[in-house]
């Protein structure tokens, strides 16, 4: 093993970004929590956003979306 290979973080060697790695770790920690902390963490996982389609250069009516984050 060369010195440069040893210095590479394992998440990068696995082909992941740091954000992806931290998301996986956070999801695993949330799964291990006991109540009431688990339900509190689950309530913070919801993501709200809107999607708008564009047709012929004009925006159609936005559609509100709510999703649960996680792996």
C-alpha cells in the first residue's frame, strides 16, 4: 500500500462523497434511537419542496411534494 492510498479516506475509496457518507451514517444512527428520540428525529426527516414543469418556455402550476428522507 502506497502512502497516497493510505491517506485516502475510506468513504472516498468506496466511491462515495462525504455528503453521501454522512447521510448513510445519520440514517443508521436514527434507526438505532429509542423512543421518544426516534419519533423526534423522524419528524425532522420530512422534506418539503415543489416541482414545476416547463412547457414551451412557460411554467406550469407548481406541485407541492413531501418526502421522507433516508436510505
